[in-house]
C-alpha cells in the first residue's frame, strides 16, 4: 500500500510537472507574435525581408571609409537541385559566374547612376551571388536540365536591369549628392546654377553624367572623425527670404551624421557674416535617395517634422572670399560628415524606425485622436450600459422581457449589415468627418447592457429598499449603492469597450476624411501601400500603440479578474 501511494504521488508530481511545462510552452507561444513585433521594430527593410528569415536584428558595422562593399549579403553559389551531374556543374559554374558578371557590367554601364562604380573583386562576387539567388528562385527546373548553351542563354535572358540595380544598391554603398534646390517663403523654387562641390581633406569627388546627380563622394576618416566638402553658389533669393534648402542625398547606410552649414559671404571690407547652423544632424541610415530639408525661415507644417531647423548666428569668416556686391546673394555651403561613437551608431540603428515614424506621419496626432475617441466612448459606454442594466435588473415594467429579448437578438446582427444605413443616417444629420459619428452611435451596446444586468441582478433588492427608506433618490441609489458593488463588472467592461474602440478601423475609415482626424489604426495602415512598404515603422508604431492597452489592463487587472470569475464559485 505504501509503495502504491508513493507511486501515485510520483505520477501526480510528474503530471503536474508536465502540466506546468505545457502551460509555460503555451504562454511562450502566445508571446511569439509580441516578440516578433518587438524585434522587427529594430530591423531595417533588408533584415525584415531577408531570406532565410533573420530572427534578431544585426548590429551595424563600423565604416571607416566610403564607398564600401557589404560583405556576405547573400549566400554562396550552390548547385541547383535540378542539376544532377557534379562534374558538369564544376564546368558550368565558372562559365555562369562570368556570364552573370558580364551582364551585370553591361547593365551598370547603361545606368548613369551606376556608371562611376569602383570595380573590385569583392563587388563582383557579391553582385554575382545576389543575382544567382534570384536566378535559382526564378528559373524553372527544366532550364537546369538542358545543355550548357541553353542554360547560359536562359541566364542571360533572365538578368534584367531592375534586378541588377537592386542587387547593386544593396551591396555597393556610397554617398551621392543630388541637385540642390532653394525655396523662398512663397514656396517658389527658382532655378540655380549647377553646384560644383569641392573636396577638402580626407575626401574626393567624382562627377556623374546623370543630370540629377551632382557628385559621388568618397571619404575616409584618418586623423579626425570629420570630413567636409564645400561649394559656393549664387542664390537668386535673398537669404532672409529663403524658407528651406533641399538637397537630395543617397546615403551609404553607415549611420554617420551629416550636417549642412549655410553662410552668407561678406561684402568687401566686412569680416562679419551670417551663418546658419543645423540644430541636429541628418543620419545616413539608408542606402536610398532621400531629400534632406534644411529650414532657414518660416514655421514647419504638421507633416514637415522631418525638416531640420537652422539657427542663425553671426561669425567671423574673414578667410572667405568677399563678394564685392553687398547683396548677400553669394552663399557658402559646407557639408560635414561626422563619425560618432559606435554606441551612438548602434543606438541610431535600433531606433531609426521610431524616429522615422514621427518624421513620416503625425503619429502624435493619431495617438491623441485615438486616446480621445477610446476614452470618450468607454466612459459613455460605462454610464449608459450600467444605467440600462440597472433598469432591466431592478425595475418591473410592461414588455420588459420582450425588450430584453430584442436587445439580446441584436447581438446576432453583424456590424457589416448596419454599415450602409448607419452611414446614411450620419450623412443626413451632418456628422460625417466628425468624432461624434464614431463615439455616440456605439455608446450603448447590447453586450454591455447584458453584462451589467447580469451583475446587478445579484444585488439584494432589500439593500436598495433600505436606501429608499433612508431617503436616497433613484439616481443616488444607482450612484452610491449599485456602482461601488459592480466595480468588477465595470472593470471588465472598461477593457472590453476600450479595446473595441482603440482597435476600430472600418467605421473610422468610412467616416473620417481629414488626415488630422485619423486614428492610429488608419494612420498605421497608410504606412503600407502600393508605392510604400514601411514595415519597420509599422512594427514600431504598432508596438507603441499597445502601450495604453497594457497600462489599462495593469491598472484594471484586479477588477477584470474579479469580473470574469465572480459567481464561478458557489458558497
């Protein structure tokens, strides 16, 4: 008997241990989407779409000179599964490698933006590997079973200029400066003469045949951590009327800091000059073209948070050449590239999606709109649903059961069925493009009334009668007696209502027209479209949008747990 009891205890302990492991495994499985959301918010676009899947974001490399080649960007060339003969593959591989590189060079020579590349063995190998991965994935298996000539012809035909441009841009990184533009306070952009950038210590400049490209920049940090290039231009706009300077930059994804200084050359005999210094730097975090906007005067608009404000100051620049005109139309531009510490580079890389989120969309506006709508809708839902539940639970009137049955039946009607008549109603009363159309129609829900009614029914009627005898009004009974007792139910309904309003997408999308009134789900959905796929920023914005829900749940956790467990144990 004792041995049987011991065996039973061992079996029970093992069963409990297995149960605990299963619970931990289930909890981890529910956390996988959140962990993926968190890690993806720190990734670049290349890391998000990496094949094979890259689970964790990588640390940025420390770049000492540019242009540079991104090493190990693609997997090594391997034999396709459709090729069975190892001997034939050993002969075919070198020939295909040369054919792929020749095709890539011919396409690059025809592209004005790639015609000034610096040839190297590392570049050739990375380009060939990248194109090879696309060929293996795109060509059918029947191609690899043909003759050598047919395989070479199919490979040549499959390599298109767009693929070469994509692979080239992903492995060859350099800083390219575009055509400068100056905008006045009336939003006019008069043409200016071509800008000729001059290199300083540690830099060199290559010109391009592309009319949209001013210079290809090569730099190397030697003694210091800063390199510069400069140019002098004749501005058709007086400096006091320049609203902003727009300079397209294609970065090298080095996360170095780029700054622009604008100085007004002094007239003859004057050694004082007005200089505009940037308040922050532009981070070279991407290998794509971006317009760097440097604002000298005027206030930025709501969608212009990415503009870099310039501070005006007087400086002594007697070493600069004098204009002799006194008109102040000669501007001295200086581009500075600074290499920050590696910790700063890592920080800039991991926070780039969050910083770009605020620059790309008015995230603060979306967040405030969602908080206002969700809070107002939740408060109205708590008030009206608790009143309705109190009436159905403690008042007897004719047709009570029929009305309550109709209320429950309305829960079976899909919301999509109500879209058209509800939209027509909002149009007739003039509530389109307003928060009232989002908040008021859903301030009373059948589920909320049913939930409140079921809780209030459990309150003894004698308690309410005692309050009436003491002279309490009917609303006073509801406010002073009923509401404190049903706090758990209110907590559960608060989370349910807030979640529904916070995550609402379809109805606000139909009602709202102005972007300044968008809620978070609509604003974040606009980050992914036909011509823009900012999944990194989408992950960052989605992660930040979860914070109010987590805070609300932690604040209402006790009431929520009591609300869903009340009545589950019979005393």
